[in-house]
C-alpha cells in the first residue's frame, strides 16, 4: 500500500494527464490498478484467508483488465492524434 500511496503522490504532482494515470511505477505496469490488487493479495496470503484470495483473483481480473483496455484505447487515440 505504501507503493500505491507513492504512486498517487507522483500522479498528483504530475500534469494529471490521462497517460499519467495509466503509467507504470518502479517497473510495475498499470500501477494504479496493479498495486492495490497486489496489496490485498498479500494480505490474503498473510491471513491465510481463502475467500479473500478468491475475491482478489476476481478483482484483479476485472480491475486490471479494464485498465489494460483503457490504456490500449488511450494508446490508439494518441497514435491517431499524431497522424
């Protein structure tokens, strides 16, 4: 969660463009979506809570998946703007 908070600090210090929102952080792609999922996964592992791990798996598919799609759309729009 500390990395996630640091990612938000970096975002709010940036120009706050949409591309900043989908940036990587310390080599973690789509950090805004990936870091909280990783944090809850680690919490589930630490607490040995199977229900939480299943929920985190489903959250990860949806949360990271939608961010991947948004990033692809953003990249396509940026390529079109350059033409």
